[in-house]
C-alpha cells in the first residue's frame, strides 16, 4: 500500500544514521524532477581518524567520494540527499532491508524485510576482508550466494580484473558481459569496480529471456538498475550501445567465446577477459585428419586429442588477438582443484600492427594442423593452406 512520502523518508533517514547501517543507494528520479546527481551510495567505513559515513555520488560523468563524521556533519549530509528528488532508495542495515519507490502520484511504495545473512560464518572484524578483494560479508553475497567455493571464484576473477584495469583509470567505464548467465560474476565485477570509485555502466547479455528478467530483478533489489542492465540476445547480435571499454566472457560455451572475442575486437575494446568453457570446434576438425609427424601419438587417444585441442584453441585465440592489436596472455583463472576450466585469456589493446614474425608464427601453426579457428573466420583471417573449407563441415 502507498504511504506518505515524508513519513517514509523519515524512516529512511533513521536507517541511514543508524550505526548498524551496511549500505544504501539512492538512484532514479521522480516524475518531472531531476536530482543534482544521478546516484548516491552510502556505507560506513573505519579510517584512522575513526568511523565515518562514506558518501559516493556521481553526476553521470565522474564520481565524487567524501567521508563525513558522525553527528552534525553526517546529519546534514543525509538531509541534503533526502531533499534530492530521487525515485528510489535501497537501505540495508544489520537487521533491516528497506526499499522505497516514489510513485507517479508522489507517494511512497515501501518494502521492508529482515536483512538476509550469509549462510557461511566468517571471522569477525577487519581481518576477514584481508584475504578477499570483496568482503565476504558484503550484502551482495546474500543475493548471489555466499558459499566458500563461490567466494573463491569471485575473488580469483576480481584479482584478474584488478590486474587488467589500471589503478589510475579516470572517467566512465563501460562494461559488457557477453554470455552472462546467472550473472553472479557480473554483479561482483560491478560492485568491486564501483567501490574503486569508478563511474561504471554495465550491460549483461544472455540468450535466455528468463535470465534477463531474473538478473534485472536482482539489479533492482540491489539498487543498481540505473547502472547495471541486461538484454536478451545472442553474443554475436545483441545490441550493446555505446561500445564497451571492457568485455567479459566467462565460460561461454565453445565458439561463443570466439564470438565474444570477435565483438571485442570490432568494438576496439580496451580490455578483454575471457574464460573459455568447452572446446569442440578445433577438436572436431582434428578428428578426421592424420596428425602431422611426429605428433600422431599426441592425438591418437580421444582424451589426449580433446586436451590438446583445448590448448591449441586458446593458443590460436591469443595469437589472433595479437594480430589484431592486442597484447594477449593466457593465465590461470581459478585453482584447478575447483574447476578444470581454469584458464583465462587476458588482453589489452595496444593498437600495434602485427609483425611479420607474429603472422608467420600463427600461419605456421594453423597450416601444420590444418585447422581454421572459428575466431579466424569471424575476423576475416585466411584459412589454413590446403584447407578448402571454412571448418564448418567439422562442427559438432
């Protein structure tokens, strides 16, 4: 039922100034009104000078962060934000989660619930966050799941992200996650990047409409719907505008990874992180062909052929990225004890033209094995010499 807006905002104020505050986000706008900032995020922090309320705002082009002291300074800062005509508030404390939406008639639609707790206990105090880039007690884990295995995978991914995006990055950062699935790494990426003070806009793409709806609802519950959105479509054809700076493709199956890499190259994305999943395309091309000597033993057995095809596929992907102006490397994504699909292709655009040696190295490898990687076809690279097909007849 709608409630008077003044009374609902008074309740929000009390929660924002509550010592048990965990996090709050204000976003959106009321009908016919425009806040002076497009988003505000509040959370408690502990500095050398003592506890502070951190307020991060963005005007749409750059973020601004300040830390205010409890008492009169925090009261005034909170009152100023509540006076802004935001359309939505999402507030979490250790006990309560409140979501407020201002209706077209100027009333408040309020949802209140007990704050969900992580299912796995964590050590108390600051020490629990030291081993993780994203605090295991962060409220995001109440939404995406907080198992130990998931936290480890999130942390491994964020460390790869931290090694990719420079510390001194300024200005807005546009991110596309292609083949995002249930998007838990998508949300973790946004949370961590935003905590760094970056002005992040993220689009998740998945072919399933039900995933789009689920992920959109989750973004709304987290208060991020103005910055994190989802579209349903294929990796190759989904509309993503404007072009992203950072492209993620995490466990996209088989040639879907190639489609993601090809789009990143065409977008001239500054950074790419791709964790391939299954590798069927090159393996299928190897199956009917005799191996070049002396490598027959390498692919005679099915399991060895599959594993070699995995390595060959990712080596060729990295090589093709180098031919298209990227510095590319293949690194471990997460410990192999947790998943056998633990490689990550990490690339940074340099714009450098390929050298003759790089082209010769790539060409010799595809010619020796007689394969045409799907990524090569998508990028318009010539097929291997002596291969009269585009490789599609071998596709599984």
